[in-house]
C-alpha cells in the first residue's frame, strides 16, 4: 500500500524513498512526485572507483595534522577511546544515513531533501553554500602545498637555515627559527594582523591558479575523469605514510614520541571542551553535511550494500588517522630528542668552560660524566645531575626536558608547515623526504577537493536542466569563481581569513545542516519508514538500533555540539593566531568587530535557504490547494512543486520540455 503523506505536506502527496525510480507503490491513486533523476545519469565503472572516491573524500588534510594535534593535546590514548566511541554511536549511523539516502533516491543533496518534501529542499542549498565556503579556502591550503613542493627540489632546503643580509643573519629569523621564518615571511609574507591587508602574494596567487586548474581538469567530465585521478590521489598518500612510518620508527626519539602520544590521561573525559573537539573531528573526518557523501553514493546501483560501505570507509578513515599520528609523532619525537640533546651538549660545554670546583664541599657538584666530550653525555644522566646539583650552581645552566619539548607541537597548518618541516630538514636526504611529504599533502587535498566540488556541482546539475545540459561550463564556471574569491586568501593577511573560515564560517553551518538532515529523516519522514525503504533497497532490514541512534543519540549529540560551539563563541570572543614581526613570535589576537560581522553574515547566508525553502514551499502548497475540481477533489501538485524556492526557473523548464 502507498505510504501516508508527510504530516507537513498538507494536500501534497509525498513519494516514498522507494518511489525514487518511478515505483510509487501498489496504490491505484495517481501520485505525482518530483522527478527523481535526470534522464541520463553517470555511474561508477566499478565498485573500486566508488570506494576510492569515498575514501579519498573522507581522508583529507585533517587526518594528517588536525587529528594528531587533538590527540596530543587531549590525553593521547584517552582521546582515541573517546573518538572511537563517538565514531560508533554518532559518526557511522549518520554516515550510513547519508549513504542510504543518496543511493536510494539517486540525486544530489538538493534532490534528496526535495524528494522527502519540497519544504526541505533548503537543506540541500545550505549544504551547497557551505561546500563552496570550504572549497575556496581548502584550495588555498593546496596552493601552500604546491609552493612548498616547488621549493623542495633544492639542496639545502631554503628553510634549513636563516637568510643573511650583508653577512648578518636576518633578525626576525634569528629570534624565531628558520622554518618559522620561511613559513610566515617567505611563503605567506604575512601582516601583523587581519586589519592590515597588504597586496596580493604573487607566488601564492600563481599556485592557487595552478591548484584550481588541476581541480578543473580533474572534474572536467564529472566522475568519469575524477574517478580515474582517484586511483593515484587516493592510494599514493598511503604509500608515502608507510614510507614515513618505516623511516620514522628507525629514528632516535621515535619511541619517546609514540609513548608520549598514546599515554592515556583519562581525567580529560571530564572536560566538555574535549568532548566537543572529539565530536567535531568525527563530524569533519567523515564529511557529514557536505552533500559529497550523498552525491557519490547517488551514482551507485540501488542494490549496493551501503551499510557495509559505511563501516568500511569509517574504519579506513580511523586507521588512516592512527597511521598519520604514528608517523607525525615518531618524526616529532626525533625532532624533540635532537633538540634536547643539543641542549645537553651546549650546557655541558658551558659547564666545562667555567671553573670546576676543586677539593672541598663543592666537589660533589662535579658530574660523573666526561665534561670534555659533551656529545657523549646522555639525557638521563645529565638531568639527574642537573636536578641534584647543577641547578644550584653558579653556571646558569638550563634543564633539557623532553616532555616539555614534545608539548611544543604546533597546531593545524603549523604542524605540517613548521614543526614537521623542521623535523624533515634534520633527516639525511631531506629534499627527497620534503618533496614526498608535500606531494602527499597535495594528493590528500585534491581527493577531498574533488568530493567537495562534486557536492556542489551534482546537486545543481540534478536540480536544473539547463545546468545538467552544460555540466562542463558549470564546472569551469565554478572553478573560475572559486579562484576569484580565493584571491581574498592570497593577500598578505589571507592566512587569518583561512583560520576564520576553518574555525567558524564553515563549521557552524555544517553542524546545523546535519541537525536538519537528522531531524528530517528520523522525525519528519520517520525512522521506521526510512528503515522500510532501506529494506526494500537492500533486501534486508538494518538493526532497529539505528532508529534510536538517529532519533536520539545522533540528534542530541549534534544539538549538544552546536550548543557548545555557540556558547563558546558567545562567552569567549573569537580569536586568531597572528605573527608579530617585531616580536618574531605568534600571539593570539581577538577578531575586530567588522570581521565578526562578516563571519556572522556568512553563517546566516549559509543557513537562510532552510527557512526560505520551507516558507516558499508552504506558500506554493497553499496556493495549489486553492482551486477545487467539480467533484470537490483537490488540485494535484504538478512538477512545478519541485522548483527551487530561491530561483524561479519555470520558464526555463517549460522551454526545455
């Protein structure tokens, strides 16, 4: 029998998910639903292509620098346990929800939510807007990787030592470090604050143009071309990570770095901030809310086992994060060990140059190790002597603490472009390892960019016939627009705008989109009804546990994450990390009022399609119910009900027909 219409539809008859391919049910009543897919829709040539694309999208730059940083800052092994818990209870069920919706309806994000109800199509438009926000700044990070990759083919590497002006080391570099100076002054040429714009950075602008050109060529013919690129861009990073892991485990200090990484600190479970960061990482790691997961799964045959795909992709994503964490902290452990051993040698040499106490009470201050050979002194014996006697002597010596040095790991982009870069410069054959690392970052970024762009282009092409007939022009136009807007981020202050978009502008709207998605499926459409549709699609019914995970656990977790993020934003003025040229150090600065206003407007703009779509569809529904036939029958909704509430393209549709 035909399922009952959605409560919010009034007189409209809602097609079920099973009706996506034209079979509305066994009822004899005529049902008019929105067209479910374009006449000719691409599909994956093989399951391998789909799998590589889905893994390539979900595994991105955040796995390499954000996850290791969060793990390092939030209790190591304890954070891992918390992450796995949230992944199983929240991440995988919501990921499965998006996979099933896209595969069943075979539309992009706009078409999926419009199919459930015309009043919900605004969710898809919001998803496209946020996807575009992410695309314009994410490709800037790829351009940074291109810049560093181009500078890796020289020996010595340009960030290995400070530059000189007239045989004098540049003061800004001498007061910081060569890798830090190269990042902030040579690569970014950054201003002291977001309020000082500066001119465009010519090298980075060229790299951004190259990045968008690669993306455009990769997306030129949709998944037919991007899927072929995925064979390399999705597999190559794993080859590089394994190479770095083997090399890193052989380094002195790797064991200390890994032990420091995974030592559990269970007390962090009592921190709301840690739960918020773990949930946010799960959310971004799987790419929830972008629409890319829905778009990729929409190219699958309806019988594909998307339930197994949800667990497989999530598991590979977690293993990749774990592998990247091992690599990062084995190499950073080597870097920290190298730093503290240099500290030990310099302190021992300083001690040997001063008057060693002769016979008498101060004789006990003389260390047992050989001070004439500073390089042979071990870390533990130096620290034992230092805490027993050296700290009380008149030699002005310092403690060389490996734990404190490990805690100096940089955050976000700084982890890749400063800390890890410095560690690689210490390796023999550093140009080779540097080129390999940044080529890996480039491929990780591109595979995610392909998915992000698909989350924009596929829904638009599915929703508008004029765009579906001109997919190549749509792709090129989207890339050109992305490049032009991306010039904002290639100014000298562009790095601060990247931080603003990454921390706030994209995060909050995406959480809101996922909240709307989960509520729409589990409460408005009905979790039981959705499970019925999945059963009809797969031939077997998933566990009833998903009903409660969608309706309560996932929805409440997303609402809690949204509330915690908003409260933190209200109670604590948003800040960003700026580089002070005078101090040659980083400092935390509050965003100015105009930046907060811009940030708020961008968030509102991203979420406006949701209420606008609901109101517009409700008004059209009321207008459609007005005229009645001679026998009192209500007017049957036409295909015009499927039009977007934001743009009237009725004339275009009629002309196309």
